[in-house]
């Protein structure tokens, strides 16, 4: 027997869903009758809304999401906007992003990589803005997860304005990636949750989102030196490395980049005023 809307709302509220009414409205737009009740039960059990819906909006596109791949967050849009500012393509930048210097080259053909790509949302969003600006683009999206690779390929096909310009490859960023060649820009949202923090995460993250995309050792910094090594090997002179991190890791990531030889390193705050993206230039 199908529960009424009031009963479904009560179920969500009793589960501790802080956005019960909004979640029910969104699910009601996607499902009917028994299918809606099953979707609400999944949400009440703690499953992230994006996995139930199968998609998440990010920047200007709507990306496929499935269990086994990290769900895109709004905070990560700051990484996209930082990259576009560097490339001279974001005229509406605000806050810390205004302080990012433009690339010292007149670009008509931009080549970049999105490492630890997950859904591919970062790389696709950047590539689409480059295409919209009437410039040429070539991008490599890399991840070690088979689920992420399949999801990114699907999103490239469905959301990229020029899918033929984006290559999705299975690679570990902690190893060499010769396919990268020379690049103008490297962006990454790598794992950065410490082992201790993993135990404190909410169940909707810890029990559902992939450990592979979250956990980064005792310090949470396991991926930044490998990213730095790839940047020094593959960036053109004046090129930039930009990486997302936890709100308490800005100083540590900036130190890694500076000690590794990157110049003019800076940390950009997200729209909640938390340090979120650190970048440096070769």
C-alpha cells in the first residue's frame, strides 16, 4: 500500500533529513506512487539524494552520478572559476578569484588535464567554457576508478560541447602519466580526508560515497606531492596547477607547492569563506 505525501514527509523528518520538504518535492518530480515511496525510503535510510536521482547539477551542466563515484559539490565550482580566470575566460569573477593572474600567453588552443576526475564535471565544465569562447581545447580526464571512468565517459558524451576533444583515461596520479604531454593547466579535486576524519563523516558520505575518492592517509595530503611532480614534468612555462583541499589544509598545500618550486602560490576561498583551492605557477 502506497503511503500518502504526508506520511512520506513524516518518514523523512523522522530520519533526521534536514531538508525533508525539499527532498520530497524533488523526488516527487521524478517518481510516482510506489516508485516514489521506494525512493523516499532510500533517502530516509541515508542514501544521498544525487544517487537516488542519478544526477547532480554542477556549474552550467547536469552530470550523471551513480554509487561508486564522488558526488559533485558546489564548493568545487570555485576550482572551475579559478581555472577560467587564469585562462582569461571569467569576466564575472569575484572574491579571491580576482587576484589570480592571467596566463602569460595569448591562447587560441588550450591543453589541460583534470586529474582524479570522478564524474568529469570539472574538466567538462572548463572545456565547455573554452569552446563557448571560440577557442580550441584538448583535455585529458584521468582517474583510477573503473566506475569513475565509465561515468566520466558517459558525461563527456552527454554534456561536453565537443566530446571529441576530451580523452578519458584510467591512470593513477601517483604514477607517471606520459599521455599528458605538455599542458597549460592541471586541475584536480583529489582525495583529501584524513583517516581520523573519515570516522567522523556523516553516514550519508561515509557509508555511501567511495572511500577511494575520499581517503588520503593520516595527513590528508597524500596526493599533493604527486600532483606537484606531474605539474613540474608536464606544465608549460607559466602554466598553473590548481587543486582543491579541505578547509584546514590550505597552508600545508601551499607549503608543498612552494617548496616544490611553484611560484606565486595562493589559496582561494570558496563562497562559504573557507580556504578551498590552492594554486601555483611553473
